[in-house]
C-alpha cells in the first residue's frame, strides 16, 4: 500500500512538473524571449513584468502545485475507498460517453471558474486571497498558477467535486488539467493572436481572448470567465473597455503587418 502511494506521489510530481515546464516555463520563453521581440504590435498591455514579479510568480506556483498534490492524494484516497465515480476502462461506458463526459467536464469547469472567480472578487473574506493573483500586472505565463494557497485549494477543489459527482475516465482528469493550464497560459500572455473580426463572428464571438483576461488583470473588476464569454455576457460582467481594447490591439497589428497571408487571414 505504502509503495503504491509513493509511486502515485512520484507520478503526480512528474506530471505537475512537466506541465509547468511546458506551459509556464515554455510559454514564457516562447512569448517573451523567442517570438515576443518580433511582434511588439501584438502586445496587449504596454508595461513589462519585472524580474521581482516573475520570481514571486514562480514561488507561488510552487506552493500551488503542492496544494494540487495534496488534493490529488485526497482523490487517490477517495478512489481507493470506492467513493469516486472515476473509471479506468473505456468499454465500461463506451466511446460516446467517454467523449461526451469530457465536454461536460469542460462546460462545468467554465461555470465553476466563473462563479468561484466572481465570488473571490465580490465576497470580501476571499478578496485578499485572490488579489495575490492580481499582483501580476501585466500577467505572464508564470501567472497561470500564481495563487495564494486558499485560491489554489478553491481551483483544485473542482477535480474533487468532478471525481465524486461525474463518472469520468481517469485519463480525462489528467488531460483536462493540461488543457486548462494551456488555456490559462494563453490568457496570461500579453499577446493577441485571434482574428480581427472575432468579436462580431457568429460563433467565435463566444470565445474568450488573451485581451479579455489582460483587461481583467488591469482593471480588477469584470471579465471573470475563462474559456467562453457566455457567463460574462449573460450576467453583464464584461468590462465596458474590453471590445475597444481588443479593436485597438488588432488595429495596431493590422498597420504593422507585412505578410500578405497574415493580412488575408486577418489574424
Ligand atoms: Zn480575478
Ligand atoms: Zn489571471
């Protein structure tokens, strides 16, 4: 039993570290050292993150990952005791359920993130914990996991709730974490790559953009959603400056573009 727990801890440590290396470290290197200097016209916020800010983000991210490790051990314990709905063989529920369950997990996380994030902004006792994340201004890929341990607990709690409530294949618990980190990393880059007319497109207008979350870090109020813009629209919590800011960034990009292909694609 002890050796199994130790093996699980080693596996989780490797999993969390690899994700951090790819999305936080890799994302920062790619956007700020490799690509960033070549594309200043895509920058959303003009000011640069200081070395002190990045150091703080790395330290807080480490604490967040310790919290995630503790919560993963709780899920492991609940699984071993037979309390979770986690399953391990796709055939148990079939491929259709396997595919649909992750879509449901994604939608539920979109709602969970919006409401817990909004609560952390609007309910005084939680504000001081969440504002630790807002010290990242402008945000960087290292901000993605830069939380106070209380917020790290709230963010990680979602995986426990899902494990207890929704029959979900064990693969999705890991794959969805990587997907969430990847989207989070995009939201915390200071660069915009979406289509120029995204905000007026019939379907794509419901997606969130890096500008959306950068504005959130700048003004602290409004723009609480993560993957989609639906909850912010539905609840009237989009920042009034969001669309203007997006258009201004895209107009700056259009002027600076030299590639005919990029101009044609309006990216
Ligand atoms: Zn916030
Ligand atoms: Zn953020």
